[in-house]
């Protein structure tokens, strides 16, 4: 049965958060100043924010507001990331905004989607790209899972003024890991509205793997 109330609630939250985000943090950061303090990030994320391995996310061009929020949340402990322990302890809030501005000014290199299958009900194998595109563009109305395009745009480029990150080109493994973390309640820095936790709540492993793979090849 289609959970229309759930979908409408998510849409209303998205609209409200977009307007709140556009009205805040308007001063932004200085990319040049951010570049001067970004050397310590290069080992994991690459000098230009394109990390060499999927164990670390690409942070180039994700969106300045989103990056600023994630850096603040990691620094405060609102988003625990073991690999980032101590990395931001000596950074001021302006430093964080400058880092976000610098990495957002860089161009993300596309990862590319894979030709693969995933197992759905009763172990039936389906084309992952087709399923991923369906979830990304239409969601799963029976489960109450909305599409990704409302927040992250039809091309996966995000909505920087609203604080929604770019997804296209990100490593599929990283996207899948974050969706599972939201689904399992392990990542909770999506606000009191629990937007991403609500989105991922009823996604199956097959849907997560398929949509993550599809997104990695968007451009």
C-alpha cells in the first residue's frame, strides 16, 4: 500500500529545510585560505578532493554548505568518523568554512557505474542499473521511499543553497555504506526531521546497492 502521508511529510520537510538553509550561513568561506590548510586532507581525500580509494569519500564539488555542516558535525562529535579523529581539533569555524569552500571549488571525477545484477525477492537477479534508476527517479511508493531527485536533482548534482550534497560521481561503495548507516540508525546527523533515516528506513540491500551503483555513473 502506498504510504502517501509519509511521502508528503518528506516533501514538506525538504521544502522547509531548503528555505531555512538558503537564509543561513551566507558569508561562506575563502577557497584560497582553505587551500592553504588542506594539505593534511590530501592523504585520504586527495589534494583536489578526489580520494584515491572508495574507503574515503570524494569531497570535491559536494556543495559548500553541506561540507561545512559535515566538518562541524565531525568536529563536534555529532557525526562520529573514526578516521577523522583529531583531524579538526585545532580548526576554527572559519577554517572549516574555508576548507569547505576550497574543496567545493574542485571538480569531482566520475567513478562510473558497473554492469551488474542484484538479487531481489526470492533470489531473482535483476539488472542493477535499471533498478537503481527506478529508485533514484521514482523511489518505491509501496514502501514509502521517495525518489532521490527531489533533494539531489535529476542529475545528482545536489542543491548547494539548501545544503543537499552532490551524489553523482561518488564511489558506489561509499554511498551504499552511508545509506545503510542511515537505515540502521548509526548515522544521525540528518537533523531532527530524520530526512535520510526516513528515506533509507525501508530500502532493501538490493535497492541500496543498485541506486548507489547508478548514482556513481551519473553526470
